[in-house]
C-alpha cells in the first residue's frame, strides 16, 4: 500500500517469513522439506513383517486393549486376522489413571502376544510405558507404542527411537492429551533424529486419539480435523483411534469413518470377543465399554474394504 508521501507502508516493507522457519524445528519429518512429498498427501512407505504401511489401502491395527489371558488374546487375534486386520494390538504394560486398576500382565502378556503372532502372522503393536522396559518390550514388539501420556516424555522418546532404529522396529506415537500440532511434530522429530543417526528411514506412525476433554457424551473428543492437519504437515503415516477418542463402542465405526474421510492412513480399534464378559479371572476388562465385539468389527472391516487413502 502506498502512503500519501509515496513511500511504502512499513508493514509491506517487512520481509515475508521464511517458509523454512515454519518447519525448521521438525525438519526431518516435515512434508514441505521433502521434494517427493511437497504439495501432495502421499506418505513414506515401509514394511513391518511384510505388511506395507503407507499404502493406498488403509491399514488396521486391532486387538484387545490389554492382554488379560492367553485364551482371550489368541481368540481375538484369530478373529481380527480373519476379518482382515493387518496388525495385532494388545497392552502388556498399561498406563492406567488409577493405581488400583489392572496394570497389565507384563512379560507374561508379551509371551502371549508372541504366540499370537506365531499363529496368525500378525505383527505386534504394544506399548512401552517407561525407560526401564524399552529393551524388554522392544524384544517382542514389531511396533513400539508410545501412549498419549508419554508423547512429551522426551527421555523415553530418545530411548525408544534409538532402540527401534537399531533393531529395525517401528514406533506408533499417540497424540498427547491436549497437544498443539507443533508439539506432536517435534515429538515425532525426537524419534526421527534417532533413525537419522542410524541412517535408517523413520518407521514412525502417528495416531490421533482425541483430546482429554468431553461434554459428557464421549470419553474424549476425537479430532479428525487435527488428523487432516497432521497429514498435511508431515509425510509420516497418520492413523485415527476411534476407540480411545470416543470411549463408546456404538460410536467407533462412525468416527473410524470420520478419520478415514479426514485422510487417515489407517485405524487403531479395540476389539473384544463376542459375548465378552466385563470381567476376566475376576479382573475388570480394560476399556470394556469401547471394545468392538469381533463380529461387529468384522462387519465394519467389510464395509471399509473399498476405501483408499487420499494421496493428494
Ligand atoms: C492404548 O492405546 O491402549 C492407550 C492407553 O491409549 P492412549 O495412550 O491413547 O490413552
Ligand atoms: Mn485402552
């Protein structure tokens, strides 16, 4: 804009912000820093036990919230495999809000997951909750999950990143309880730095799991729009978790589809057995209210078969 005296206004004279400055703090994971990914919505692709991540078809991680027993886990593993899921989830170490809640079977659960993998061939996704367990969990996991509460546990990020890069494992990073976009991307960057140090491609998957706010209807609040922003900001695959974000089995399919509409590369879904009881061996089933019975999960999988992931 020209001023009365003919000179340009100060605002116009200022240098425009450098595009680099926007992603400099997460330069390894930024979409705009990679020629191949700039201006489109494609993602890095890699395989985990032969399963392709970042492909045109959304990939589905399914299984019990927590491993409660061998019988429960093997039955669910077989069901989700038959329904077409690509990976098996199951918590061995659980980050529970209350110290009185079931904390997971630990190493016993990891052994059960290993057996489930042997039977079904499904890669194992399981959470590592603290630094002292990185080697133990890493030994069994194909994908090491970092939970929402640990998204900014930087020491854990570094250690898991280092282990995963060293041993050819992938990491599933969940979005924090109330994260800013930059905070998620920088958390992913901590992991990417470790893969970069080892000269490996960053086998990192991000997972939108809702924010810890609700207006009474849901456990949390899903943010498919946040997933869309993440897809635009990074070339890493981003999946949605309609189970933990809604906390309600009657809403899982609807919000799963919302995530897919928003461009999700895949979904993470809690599955329970058909006619599952709320207790196993006297212990309350973890996140029972959000678990999708196996038959309903199979029906949902059938309905999303024709789906492809947005690449543009
Ligand atoms: C989970 O996936 O089992 C879990 C604990 O989720 P979040 O970290 O998203 O709460
Ligand atoms: Mn859970």
